[in-house]
């Protein structure tokens, strides 16, 4: 099945099973804005808990805050967002559709990579077990031709972005014969800059109102609270401040479901260090964050680092952790060495001294900063994409199952009475009432047990327990495992011990400690 078709099925599955709904759905939705349903919010909260505890529970020198969405407008002047938070915009005159010029070019580079993958796939099929992929990539004239075109485009694109040469970006689009996906034409406008921040009025009257922005990132809320946290917490370098919160960007092209939205959630941690040690800490946080992702068990081959060609104005090093989505490797987390830019800027614009006095060196200086920033929604999407499976069963049926990490699953245990009579529902409720204090349980008595199993498979429930007539005699139940569909007869008293550790966030944290 084509990956595009797989992605469409995942989007449909998210709506059908209460994970993600288009926002304002009964009014035909609002572009690039989504609501999380009853199962989606449980999964989302579990992702956030996993991240939060991995930061503030496992590190003695990291604490959390929750800063306001509305912030003083000068903050965004100091951070550079008012002047520099722009994307290159281009329109197709025939379709009247608007695109990011850099994304169009990045998609073109991805097409060259896809062509190379197709050549490799054909060669693998032709040579069978004797196929040596590395040798083929190094010696194939056809692959070299495609790779040379990609590399030349990459070098040209990198220079244009670093110089922010809008004319050159448009010329690349023309030279590469990139067409509008809607109209199929190359009738492009000039490239121009577009600021991504949402502005609104703050105050009770038009005369007294001032212009403020919905924050486009959560990082600045950490920077402006740096001194408050450092002093009240008596924090010594190195130390970090973590935050989870909403951010807002007026994206030119919001697409690929919840991958790129106008209202989204970020999990960010700013780690303050002594100047001169930042590259060492940058390397450490790269390793730490990759370990966090891989603890989910999705396979190391589905992750990669992608170093930035164009560094942001505040950074001296930057990389992305990319995950293999159905539409290619895409960024889920950014790790940046932001130097002392942010703290220095806020000290300059606020007129307040926020330098750190180092008791070891007996000097005052502005700390450097390492940032880890992960999109909750992108993380959610990557988990859904990897977990979605369609399996052919021995009886010819197909089951759709979400093989979610047990600790992240919305429901940990489904409690199913065999029939709705003879005291079985009462016994099932008794088990529910005992276990619901320890992990999220769901009671279900509608339809056959087989259909109920399929419903739980579709939302990723790792365990189902069935209460039957033997339960009333010997206090045993049938425990079913989602991934294998195997069943085991166990004592009710053993249920919590078998399940609890495997479905707890602690089970993931132990893998990365």
C-alpha cells in the first residue's frame, strides 16, 4: 500500500476512534486547527507526562514553570521575532494557492532522495541476496547522476537561505521546474517575507489598548523568568527550566494533518551553562534526547539527526531529531545551542541586570543556553503513524491494531463481562473499582467479546480481561494480550501485579535512566 494511502487511513482512524477531530467540525472545521478527543487527550497527556518526568524527575538540576501566553510586546522585539520571524511566501497565480518557497524546494530535494530509493529497490529485486547496497550506491552511474543533482540543489538552496536571497529562491523554483500541486502550472509570483505572529489588542478600550502577540514559542517565557527561578530556587549552573505550553503561528502552509498547525503545543527545556562548555552540553543533550525517543521501541532506523544548514540568528549549533513518517523523515524535536543571545537581549531591552555570579570562579557572566524543543502534536503523530497496523489473521479477517507503547496507551485495561447477566457485570465492576485507582480502565459490555477485542485493539489497549462463569467459582479471569492475542488464565489477585509496572510511565523512565 502506498504510504500516502496509509497516512489517509491514519487520519481517518484518528477521527473514527476519538483521537483527533477537526476543530469546529459541525461548522465544516477551521483550517489547520484540531481538537483532541477522549482517547487523543489521554495519549497526549501520557506523552507529556513521559517528557515532564524525564526532565524534572530524573534530573536534580531541572525545574518546571508555566508562563503566560500573553507577554510584554517588547519581549518579542528583544527576541528578534518582530523583525526576523518570517517565512518566504510565494503564490501560484493560477490556483491562487500560497506556499512556503523553502518547503517547495525541500520537497524537490526529497523527490531526488525518493528516486535514489527507487533505484536501490529495483537493484535489490534484481540481485536478490547478493545485493550490496553500499557498493551499489557508490558505483551506480544512475544513482550518482541523481545524487549530484540533489547535492547541487542543496548547496544552492543553502546559500540562498543563508543570504535570505528571495530572488534566488524563486529562480531555484523556476529552474527546477517545480509546479503547483493544485494547478500543475509554474506561474509563480515573486517571493516575499511573511511574519508568522498573531497580533491582538490588549486592553478594555480602543484608545487605551496596546498591541500584543500570541506567543509563537514558549522559550521566551523561560528566559524572562530565568532570574526569578535562579534566585528563588538557589540554582547553580548548570541548571535547566522546563515548560509545556501552547504556542501560535500563522503558518503560510499548514498541512499534513497535525504535523503543522496554527495552534500547537511545545515541550521545551532551556539548560543554562557556563560559556565555553556549551558544545559539550549540546552533545550530551543530543544523546539524552535520542535515548528518550528510542526508549519507545520504534527502532533506531526510524530516527536520524539532521544538522541545520541555516542557523538561526541566536544559535552556534543546531540539529533536529527526525522520525520516519509515512511522508518521509520529518522533524519532531530541535536541539539548539542558543549562546547567550536571549538573556543578553532581555538584559539590554529591560534594563535589568540578570547576570549569574559564579561562586567557583568568583565572576559574573551571562550563561549560555542549550535548548531542547519538541512538538507535542508532532510527537503524537509520529507515535500514531508507527503504531498503526493492519494484520491479516488466520481466519482471513483483517484486524486494525494500534501497537502503542503500553505506558502511553489511552486505556491500559479493558474489563469485559462475557454476558450482561448472572452477576458477571457486577463482578466486572468490582474488578474495575479495584484497579481504576492504579491505571486507566474501561468497562465494555456491548456486542460479542470478539467485537469488543477489536474495538480495544483499534484504540491500542494493551490488556483485556474477560469475566466468565468460572470467575464466579474460582476468582480467575482470562487476560488477553493485544500484540500477540494470546490469552492466559490468572487469578484476579494477580492482575494488578502483572499489569501495573508494564503500563506505568516509570517503565519507560527506567530505560533511559
